[in-house]
C-alpha cells in the first residue's frame, strides 16, 4: 500500500481547489454561515453517492442528472433549508446552480447543488443571488465552507491526506456535516471530497461505492435516513499522474486514500452525533462472515437501550447481547464474549453468553471516556467489522424536540 | 360479530381464575411487589407467542417445551431479574415452576414460568420458595398480580370483556407489562390472558397468531426486542360452551374478543412507554395493500426524530414523510397527505408531498394532547393500518441510562 500522510487543508488540500463560506440569511433568525462554495480551477472527473430515501430533495435529483456525464467543477451548498418537499423545490435548486455558475463563469450543469436543513419550506434563492458576490474563494477557505454547511454539528469535520499514484504526490481531502439523521445507507450528511489525483469518473464511482460501504454506511446516529444525503468526489487531475482508468496499483492507492478520508469523517460524524457525549465503536470479530458481523455491529450500534446505557456509563451488556439476538444475524449466543474497552482499560463482562463477575467501578471508569469500544467476539470465522455511533442523551431529545423553533 | 361488553376483573374476570402478587425480595433493594401467580381451578387449553430474539431467556425456552401438549393451569412470574443469559438460568426456571407446582398441587409441566428484569444475573429462587406460602390467590387478585410484574411501567394494564359463544356468556381478560424494549415482533412484554371459553389449544394458537400481528406486533417503544417476551392465553372452558375446534362463528367471536383484549393492552403499553408523555398512533390509509401500510406506519412510529418532535409538540411533518421514504414501502411521496389529529382538532400540514401553510399555534395545541394521531393518506388502495408508539423524552434517556443502578 502506498504511504499515506495526514496533511492540512481539508477540501482545499488538493492543488487547484478553493473554497469559501458566508452568511447570506437563508433563515433570517439564524446568525451562522449558511452558504458554501467549492471550486476547481479546471473541470473535474466526478462521482457521487446519494440518499436511498424514496423522498429525495430536489438538489439531490438535480445532481444525479448533472453527474451523468461524470463532470463537475464546483459545489454550492446551503444550510438552514433542505429544499426537500418544498412547493418550488426544483426551481430553487436549478436557480441555485445558475447563480453559482454565473459567479464562476462555468456551465450550470457542472455545478453540484446541495442543501441541508428543514424539510418542506421553500428556499429563498434571492438572498443567495444578492450575497454570493461577497463570497471570496480562498486556498485556505475549507473551514469557512465547512462552517457554512454545519447545522447541529458542534465541531467542524475536515481531514486530508497525501498519497502517491503514478510516481506523483497526490492530495485528497474533504469536509463533512452530519449530526442527526445519520444511519447506514447515508444519513443526512453532506460530504465533499476533492483530489488532484487524475482518475476517471468511472473509477471514482467504483472506489466510492467500495469505500462508502465500510465507512459512512457503518455510522448510525439515530436510525433515521434523510432526504438530502450526498457524498461527492471531485478529481481535477492537477497532480499530473497518468489517469487511473483501471483497477491497478494506482487505483488501490487512490481507493485507500479515499477510504481513509471517508473513515476519518465518518468517525467524526458519529462522535458528533446530536447530543452525543461519547463516540461508540462496536467491533465484531470472529463472525461467520462480513455480512453477519455487520448485522451484529449495526444492531448494537442502533439499539437505543444500549445507547442510553452508554450515556449512563452503565455496563449493561445484556442489552448488547439482546441487540445481537434480534439483529437477524446467524450466531450462537452461547459462544459470544463481550468486553468494554477505552483509554481507561478493557473489561470482560460476558463469556460464552453468560455474565461474568466484574469490577463495576472499573467498568464505569472505562465507559466514562469520550470514546468507548464494545467488543463482541465470536468463534465462527473471519467476519470483522466496526460500526460507529454515539450515546443517546438528554440533549438529543432536546435538540430534536425543538429543531424547527 | 357477537356483542362484546367491557367488564372488570382483568386476568381474573373469567370464571375459575384466581391470582395474587407479593414482594418476596428478588432484588433486595427493591420495595415493589415482584412475584405473581395466576391459577385456574381446572387445567386449561393454552397457547403462547414468544420473543423472536435469538437470545431467549431460560423461562421462555422452558415454557415452549411445556406448552407442546397445549395444556397449562398456572402462571408464575417474577420481575427484577430476567433470568436470561444467567449462569444457572435453566435450573432457576425449572425450580420456579416446581415451587409453584408444589404450592398449587399440580404437575410442574402445567406451570408457565416468566421473568422480566435485568439480563445476565442469577435469579434467587430461595426467596421465592420461602415467600410463596404468603401469596394468597383471590378472585380479585388481578391488580396485585399485575403490580408484581410491572418494571418501569407507571400504570397497571388490565382489561376484560364478555362475549357470547355457543349461546353461553364467556369472559376473557388479561394483564400486561410493557414499558421499554417494546417493538414489533414482541418487545419485552409479558401478557397473560385468561378465558372461561371452551376452545382447543390449536384454535387458541390460531387466534393468537392472527391477533398478535395486528396488536402487539404493531407497537413500538424503542425498537429493541427482548429476550423474555411472552404472551400466554389460558382457556379453562368453565363457561360451558361447546368446545371451539374449527373456524366457525364461535371461533370468530373468540378471536375478536381476544383481539380486543390484546389491542387494549397494546395501546396501554404504547401509551406507557418508558418516559412517554403521549401516545402516538400512526394511521396509514389508502396504501397499496396492508403490508405497505404497515411498513409505512411502523417506520414513522419508530423514527426517533419524529418521536422527539412529538415530545416537543413540533409539527415537523418533514420527518414523518422522510421516515415513510426510508421505510422500504412502495408509495409516491408526491401523492402523500399528512395531518395531525387529537382531542384538540385536526390540522393538515402536507398535501401531495408538499408543505401547506398552517396555523402553528393550533398545531402545537393539537400535538400537546396526551394522545396524538399522525394521519398519512395515500390514493393507492385499501391498505389501512394503525401502529402505536410514544414520544421520545428526557425521561426515556434517564430511565435507560440508570436502569441497573
């Protein structure tokens, strides 16, 4: 595997990309930045994955159409209004793309349009048209752009790596928003990844599909999936490597780097789930196969009873085994071992499906850390999967009981 | 349909049944009643449905074995310890049945054994053996028995009806515990139903399977299913009707009465979900078929975002439509109408998949009632299904963050 190195710059880490973000007043009473723009100085090969929800926001539908040619050069994204199920959703999405295209002097069909926020209300594109002139694109504009797409996120989510392909140093990085409605098969999440690696849109699509399965699709915050989920990858080729067009070593290097970027962002999304106080990693080892391991890990990750117990730092492993039991996965509960692990140590709580005597004080200390791993070990085979989630807290309820207010 | 009449008496409403409940100290620091006994003066035809969880508590496995002959005469049930995944679970379940059998002078294989509470700890049957002598069986003992099986339930759940079969007046009634881990396919729930109607165990089984599908399996509190779910029906035949052995009019009368009992209890379970402040009924009309309607209603009922919005009395219908969208059901979002309804009125919030202007104050008033109905109307066919659930509240998190403490 090619050597990967963590670098700065997020969605602007790759050569030729600039970004920016402003507050243009999409929701009048909101004071945060709400409009982001990402731009490549040359057209990019591009691909995306989108929500599987039958209710798709208009920008999602527009992007899917515009990506058919595998080419994009910019992303415009707003927060505050999701532009989903809105009376004039299609017009608003189209106009938003046109506004960016005019500002950038590129064809509208090369602009990807994304929205996140409240469903069912019309998006005011006039404020976007009147304010976009004040948005400055900068090489160091990644954080601004990230801030503009955040909703209930409490922390910006950015990462970037360098890697080698075709003897050239390539860079890949991204920004992401998550927080609520995060769930396997893409929860509400916007993720924009850029790279200067030269790679065909077909190969981007392939890598994206491989990688999303083991990264974002293994994150769950609340079991809801949204109308707007979008993950886009734009590759402008300015690194100068020979274009990757088949599954060779360069493809593997690109795919691995993309996976690392997506995994970093996926874990950040899980850790910053709405109201979350801790990141939950559910690690299943020794399941019959990968599919079985994923079913088990995913069920535990989504169990509200387990999530509430994790909030209370309560080593209630019975809920873990119980969630395994209703996961639909094939396994023998009598052969399952369970342990909790964190920076404070590891403690075995269940062996062969039965409770062990354990030190409750140590368990509480382990479960009180910011990042907790639930280890589930089976003797059945090589299925080894991590899923990521978070605890269920008072603040989740508070945030989501009042979201529209 | 035979005339049904609501009557008193719960699980003792039917002739020949007595019940009682005591505190015997299954968990030393718990002061509530924790042991229930239900008894029929003659052996009963009986059937049950049990958790689908792969992890089954020992009493569940024991009952399944003992019910193979379709005969039972008593139920012993404890709360506090689930006797699931416990080192000596089988022995404890067997001994609990023997203790009841000795006390009642009947064969142990005719005693149904049920437990609910914490998973993974051994059940102390010595306290049961030493205290069962103090348990008095009474014709008016239903409430005592109910109190003894409640865990985080805040209200007792009992109902009973009289109906006519074969020209005789029959009675059927039950008690139930629910609260957390309630989910389609039987959440943690114990439900005991008794009747003096004469009906074969095969016909009970048939009616139970028909009825559970449209009652308990349509209740969701938190998406978790438990290791201990059990719903038992005992019929002692003392009403003197000709034994029901085929699907005739008497069978229909029995099945309908059983369904009414189960629906009453199911709705009580939903309304008393852990931490719940209101009962949520999701009613889908006009779906393509029943299966589609059920998928839609069930997804909305389980959406934590919708549940949190209901807690906040927030008319965030976008989350309702969004949950429909990821339900896996076939429908056209562009044809969906959504309204909220309660004792305070009804308000339309979405027509043809798009937001309507509506009076937010009225919406808040409607959603602030104890019982709220989410109406989803489609133009596709005759699929008409209700699912029941509750809101997601701070108290759910509190209760489940501290359950073992």
